[in-house]
């Protein structure tokens, strides 16, 4: 990337998220760099909503780097489980975060539940803060509807992707190519909204 591109710190250490966000963000005139390059630790996610947690993470990264900061908070909501695991998706099976353990716990929670009651959706909120005290951060969101299958299928993506069936493509998210997934996903939706609103937002700095 060009050395004169302004840097934005990405408040995440999740490699799957990093790849997805960088792929969609690459056409904007900014360089997106993960917070680990500034030795910034993950913030404590003490919020009760995706919006609150995204704000906490973005503010934490901005405070420690002095840069514009972006944070994503996302998860999966299962209707049969009254919206769980929701904001606790990454740590559904406990700490440290373990994708396989999370998937196993979700499958166990839905054991013998019929397909018509296995409806779910991925939610994503992305926050962009101009600085740590930004009173009007840019907040964008996306929702992706699907169904939780009974067995993991597919090797792409990360997290709950092998369990998330996409009716429009008759396969799980983990069976989609990264390009198709980004065109459909909750995170892709939120990032495209951000890209659309970004020029006006950044010009007010």
C-alpha cells in the first residue's frame, strides 16, 4: 500500500475478520492496520449490545494509538434460543474463545429441534471513530438471515460459518467463496454502507 495513505487502526485480533474487512476496504484511500501492530490489547467487551461493544473496542484502539479507529462487533442470533448466543457468540463455550467448542455447544443446544425452528441470523455493527472522544462516530450495520444445520459443512470462512445455511445459495456460509460471502454477509453489508458514508464522514475531520 502507498506510504502516504492515512492509517486507520482496526480494533480486532480475529484473523478471519481482518481478512474480510481488508478485502472489502481495500478500494478506499486509507490503510487499514490491525491494532496488534501498535501492541494494543483487546478491550474488555462489557457492553450489552453489539453497538456498545463496537464503541468500546473502537474507543480503546483510538485512545492507545491516537488514530482513527474502526471496530466490528458481530454474532449470531438463534430464534429458538431467544437470540442467543448473540453478543456472546465468540465466547459462547467460555474462554479462551474456541470456534469448534462454540459450534459444538450450539449443535447440542439445538439437538432434535426441527428445521423450521432453527432460523437464525448473523448481525454486524461496525463503528468508525475519528478520535477517542468522537461524539458522533459513524455506525453501520448489516443482517444476514439463515438456518442452523445439524452438521458442520464446508471449510471456508470461520466461526459459525459451517453451521449457517444460506437458503438463496442452497449451501452453508462455509461453502461459499470469500467473494460471494462478502457480497451477501452481514459484515459485507455493514462495510458497504460504511464505504458509501465514509467520504462525508472523513471530510468532517
